[in-house]
C-alpha cells in the first residue's frame, strides 16, 4: 500500500496532511482548518508537488465552506471563493496546477451563482463535490500515467532488458493525491516485475529526494539507490540507466518544462549519454496558454535552505546566495511527455491535448503483460 499524504473526510469536512518538513524522522499529520492553514502549508512546503499543492489548496477552501454556514447569499459565496482561490495561487506561483484548478472552480462558482434554479445550499454541495472529485481523479490519472509511461519505456528496449530508472526530486504519493507521476511510472514498472533498480538524487538544497523519495521507495520495498546530485553524470555513464523520468510543475505548449532545480542539467547529461529523458505530468500541469518556457515565473526560495541544515549554518557567513526552486528544461532535450492520456513527443503535445486523444497510440502493441 502506497503512502497517503492527504487524508480527507468529506462528510466531516476534515483535512489532514502528512507534514513533509518532518520526514523521514517523524511521521505526523497536521490538520488544515481553512484557507489560511492551506496557504501556509503550501508556502512552507509542509505539502509540495504541483498536483498536491492544487488539491490541498482547494480542499482547504472546501473545509472553510463546509464549516462556514453563514453566507448571506450565493453572491457572497461566489465572491469569497474567487478571493480565496486567488490568494492560494500566491503561495507558490510556478506550479500551474493551483492556477488551473482555481480558474476552473471560479468558473464553476460563477455558473452556479448565475443559475437561478440552484439554491445556496445546492451551490455549496456542488462546489464541494467538485473539489472532492479532484482528489479521486488525480489518483486515477496518476495510475494511468504510471502504466502508460512504463509501457512506452519497455516498448523501446529489448524484451528481456534490465530496467534501471533515474529520477529527480519527489513525484510520488507525497507530491500528488496518491501513486505519483514519475514515481508512478517507477511503481508500475515494479508492479510488472520489470524494474531492477531506481536511482534517486538527493535533490539539494531541500533534499526532497533523500528525505521523501527515498522514504517512499523504502516504504514500498522498491529496490533503490540514493545518489548525490553531482553523481548523476557518473551514474549515467556507469550504471546502465535505461531512462530518466522526472515530474513537472508546468509544461508549456511547446513542451518546455519547469521542474525542480537540477532537472535541466540532468536532461543535458541524458542527451549526451543517449539516454531517453521523460517528463511525467497530468494534463493539469500542461499550460497551453504559455507558448514556451521563456516566460515562466521561477520561484526563488529563502537562502536559509542553502546556508543551514537542521538549523545549523554550514555556509560561510555573509556569502551571497541564489536559490531558484525550479529550472526550465527545453523541449529539445525531452524524449517524451507522459500524460494520463498518452505519451507524446513535445512537438505533438499541444495538438494531442487539444484533441484529447483517449489512449496511447502504442498501447495496442504492448506484449509484455
């Protein structure tokens, strides 16, 4: 059973999240009592990962609505929804999922408000149900991403190949509603009995790989090896890596991808070593309104994440620091983008998403199962 980082009880309107700042030393759930708590949990990285950010942010709004029966009318509810969703977007701006979810929910609220046949009580029920559905859909999408990605990787290697995957940052149950994106691909390969080993980077400076991905892999008993970020080139050269699979916080229409800092250099190294480089992302992470990665807003984190470890300074005092949370990998370095509806070359992504192709074109040729 994979980890459950988000615990949601709709009937009681209760939301708890696994506090990822305490992992792997302490496994502790924190209660989110409203939008203020949700914003703080996202901004402080108690919860992180683009899909999880959107889900926890929206669920924190659902909690507030359920426990606030004092809305005067539908107009007041609609105004409150828009204001608080826009506030939640500001917690971490690079990840597009929260922005996408906010826009969809604001549109839903406006439509419910304008429909004279719907009462205030019905508007609340339908709005909360829509957010509840996001949680369940994310898990289903992640399983699809995992299976489709595993299929594509295996399709491109000899049948009896030993599969070794390298991944960066955390993209599993701790970054999503469950199962994961890039880590979902790894889970699917493991479930099929095809995975020999996964190599995960420590992912400095916040160590999401060492603290979180390693935690998930050990929990699921998946054969894994932790490496430092500066060992990637050596690992690609020496460890017979089959493919690199990473997640995404935002994918532009041309396939340029913003992901955890360090992803870009791994893609360059994979290209040099002729190793396929995959991005795994749900459609909610794909921003077709952004033509390329040139205009992506890159969040910069507090320098203390670089200069201190467990509260102790390890860097020279008064040194200048630059701490971008993400970088942008050009589409030209990406072999394929694994979505919940198929695996696509970056140049084919926009048309595929717009046409909403239902299945991976290669899936019918799959013969390993």
